[in-house]
């Protein structure tokens, strides 16, 4: 499904439609998935088949990723613009509140959206998500780092960047996955547009994203925080966020690193489905 947003095209994949689902009249809850940096809506296909059948499921290719366009204008990649893109996507799919699921960069996008439009969300599921960097010096350092990485992406073949990205320390635990899965992940990442990836870093990197710790207490919806046991950084971040959300619960998935839905899909969906029983 294609969505036009201010002269650019965003891609949405519809995984399942419960009875009565239509673009403007969803009789049940819709779950919208948001992928991480270098990912796409394809990342959620395996997960979608394991999710509670009461729900309609869709995934958005964030701007610069997957089958969505990769405009040169960096303004499209800002937190504010991405929130508006999610808002329009949700409005095209249903006239009711949605359940929003985000992983890593997609989690930051979901959290940015929730900070502005929490009244449009039924529930929030955040996997390995940061609410941003509060220190101005650390934000500036991250901006410089992301700009350097963006230059690297544009100066080199995408194969070189993807291999570098998949081998950063954050993803060390994924090296234990079967070769077939790693090959598939690499092939999906190679289909991204280098301009889109570079602009995503420059427009919506952790340093550019406005920090949201002080907004969490205003997000008055049920929230599920998920992190991997081996991902100490984001497990600590989740423990800190838990203190600020009014209605949040935190789950740590054993034996998983940053990408819990890839490394431990059954454990991830069990946690999510238990949460969905509340709705």
C-alpha cells in the first residue's frame, strides 16, 4: 500500500486484516510496526505470523528505508516530520486508535509520535528504545559521529557499509544466529537507498532527536518496554524509563541482544501477546 505524504511516497505492508478491516473503518485494534535503522517492514514478517489473531497488522517503511522514497531534502527525516508521516499512515489505515510497536530507531520514532499524539495510541510497545540524549555535549558528539557515518555511506559501496554496520559491537550476539538468517538480513539491508540511510542519520540520529525523558510522564497509555539480557545499555535505559512512564511494564528477554525479535522471536512474541491480552 502506498501513501502520499507531501509529494513523497511511503510504503506500508499489510500483514493481516481481521474481519471488518478497511482503510477507514477498522472494527478491531490495528498494530503498526516500525523497524530499526537499515531495516524495513520486511523485518516484521516472521513476527506477524505469531501475533494474536484478534489484531490487524501493518508495518511502515520509514522514510529512507525499504520501499519508501529517499528524498534529498533532510527536513523529511526530522523527528517532527516522521511523526506527521506516522500520523498520516495511521489515518489512512483506520479511524481508531492504534497500537504502535517500534524497534530501536523505530522505537524512537514511536516514542516521538507518542509524545505529540498519545491520544491517538491505544498502547505502546518499545523494543530497545532510547528517549534521546539529554546531555548537550553528548548530543553534539553523537551528531558528529552520525555525520561522519553518513559521509561513509555515501562515499562507499553499500555492501561495505552494511558489512561494517552488521559487525558493530551492539550486534555481537547476532553472530550466533544461523548463516541463513544473517544472509537474509544482509540482503534486506542492501536493498536500502544510501541517500535515505545517510539522511536518516543526519535528520533523525540520536543526537538530532529532541530528548523525551521529560515527556514520558505525559504519555498516559499502557506501555511495554522490551530489551535483551545481553544488551546492557538498553536494559539500563529501559529501567530508567520505567520510573517516568505512568503505566509501563518492563521485560528482559534472556539470551538476546539488541534485536530481540530477530534473535528470540518466540520469546519476543510471547511477551507481546501476553501484553496484548489486556486489550
